[in-house]
C-alpha cells in the first residue's frame, strides 16, 4: 500500500490532480475539504462546528479533523493506498497521522507539494468560485487569509516530511497533464523503492 500526502496551498490543483492519480494508481482520495463540505451541507454537528472556522478562513481544530479522517480510512480498508489531500496541516496532525498509520502497519511514502505563486492561486480560486459558487472562493480577502494561514501554519509541515526524506516539491505551473507527469515521476520513483 502506498500512501501519499498531496500538499500545496488553496488553489494549487490538488483536487484536479487527485482525480488523475486515482484513475492511474487506484488510490482512495481523502480530502478534508470534501469531508468537511459533506458534513456542513448535511448540517451535522461536526459540520456546523467546522463551518464556523472555515467561514473565517481558519483551520478546523486538530482533534476534529483527525477523528473524521480516521473514520474515513477505516471505511476504505481495501484501498491500494490513500491520497491525503489537505491533511496534515500541522505538525501535530502529521504526528497523529504517522501514529495512526503505524498502528495499521503503514506509513506515508511521500509528500508531494504543488508549488504555485500567490497571484496565480488567487486567480485560480476566484475562477473556481465563479464556477462553483463556493463562498470561500468568491471573496478575495478570505482567499488571501486562507493563503496566509497556509503559509504561517501549514507550510511548516513540509519540514516534518523533509526531515524524513519524504518531501518532494512539484512545479504546479503548466498544463494539467504536465503537472500530472511530474507527480507520476515522483510516485513511480517512490514505488520502485518500496
């Protein structure tokens, strides 16, 4: 089983690339954003709590995020591997994920980080907001706050995986297929060493 963290700021293309990786490798996609949106749309207690943080562009507390993610992993026990998208966002989350996976005899094989300049991220998110109607993608001030939160609180997780020699930076500019080819080259190289 090959587990990867697909990393990058909001608007880097994680969701788009995840779909292509799932089709090629048979991974199960675990997106905290999708999990939260499902819960908020269905107005679950957890969803309402998560929404109160997301509306301000803030991170949902670790204990809420981790419990939800563990539940999703347990549901998909026949997967060839997982793509963790939008998680971990903090070093405590990364440590909790490592502990959880170790209990299942697994680990994170690689963190691939899509790197995209901020002006391009803002442009992509505003376009996505116009198409999807997602409130958090239609307000430039909220977008900038989400990017700042990522830079201040989340980007440090790259250091955690770098210290384990599991971090790989990917140029997130170019066509969808060009970026996908870069991701596949990294995943294939990691798979060969397993």
